[in-house]
């Protein structure tokens, strides 16, 4: 699907309907979402660029993601999608700067695109160009990563409290399984955020180096790019910190599980030791010997029961005295 955006009265409006045979001269942003071959060819012809294929966008080499061709800057970053669901994913998105236009190519629905489109539809600077739209998109993407990291940090803190704070339902296997699943999901999401931030940082460095000396950027845009680079660096460091914290919480959770298992095994071991002397007494009186004095006693049965109880209580009292329990 091809969406064309053009400034109109202090805002950036979506052009409807889209003509594939002609392009409005004031169009500054062309957004290709899962484009058809016809849309690819139309944009290539109208803008004079080559649209990268989905396979090209998935290449991990820097030379395949950041390059200049026919005076157009091609930049591909890895963005996050569906982060509010239980199955977050990443998707490559290409940004192509040519003349005063920005062309974006994507095959998914990163949330910052809809947020930036809605923001610019309300208000945008006069004389907005594709460069300004790119800055807005990158700013929105970085803000989204920051929001995700804040949410992950709060959820990891909640999990940490569940592990270290005593509660009445400790020891439930289902609860521990849920905690482990939560830790795994947060670790996976954090790694995806960090991957996205690294790719965005490369895009920012590429743009800064490529366009620093040609006078294309305004002074305000250059300052904003430096701010974005600092934000990406700080968020990358924070993502690394969260990864370390998640690893610590995971180790702590596994330690708690091991302690619970050890307590269960200790309980069975103590029960086995406590019941061993009564079992010995019962075994003795279960022998089929004719001459056993206690068998002829009037109170022999009572004596055997008392002996077995005493034999069970004595090891328990000894373990408590030694503080083994």
C-alpha cells in the first residue's frame, strides 16, 4: 500500500486518492507498506530511485543497509512491532532520502509510524521536507524504545519483589513457572530493543557523516540529531543494564527453586531417618521366633508401640537441637 503525504495549511495530510501515474510536486513523504510490484515500479519511476526488495532489507551487512546510490541515501534500521502483545517481533524498515522527499519501505506496522503521521496531521513546521519527517520518525522510534524500556524495568522490579519478598504462596510450582516465563519474555524484549537501538544509532551516524558538510540540514536539525545520538547511547546503556538485571533475577529465581527443591528433599530425608528406628522395632517383633519374651507379656503390644513412638521422637528432637531443621 502506498501512502503519500503533502503539507497543507500547517499540517501534513495524507493525499487521497493516490495516483500511480503522477506525483504531486509538494509530496514530501511516500510510505510504502508491503508494496505491490506495480507500486514499486511507479515510485521508482516517479522519484527516480530503486526500491530495495524485502530480501535486501533483511541483509545484516552494514554495506547493504547504509549506502548512497544516485545521490540518494539508503538507510535500513530494525524496528520493533507488536510490543504490547506476548509475541513482540522486529522488522527491517528502509528510509530513502532523495531531494526533498523521504521514501519509507516496510512490511509491518511499527507503532511510531502511525503516531508520527497523526502528530504531523495536527501540526507541522511550515516548509516541511523529507529530512524533517525523517527526524520526526527517528525521534518517535527512540521515544517508543524508551517507553518500552521503562515498562520492562518496572515489570522486572515487580518480578524481583515477588522473588525476594516473602509471601504466603511461596513454593507453588505454577507461580515459579509463571515468573520464569515472565523473565524470559522480558529478556527477549530487552534484547530486541537493544538490537533496534544499535541499528538506529548506525543510521544516525551515517546521516550525520554523509550530510554534515553539504548544508542540507539546518542548525536546529543538526542539534536535534546530536540529541538523538545521545539518547540512543543512553538508552543502549540502559538496555544493557536491564539485560544484566534480568540475568541476575533469573539466577535468583533458579536459586530459589533449588532451595525449595532442597527443602523438599531434606523433608523426605528427615522423615526417612525418623521412621527408621520404629521400622527396626517393628521388624524385630515381626520375626517368627518362638522364644521372644515380650510376646508373652500382657502389655507387650503397648510396650512395642511406646518404643516405636519414642524411637521416632528421639531423632526429631536431636535434629532440632542440632538446628538441622
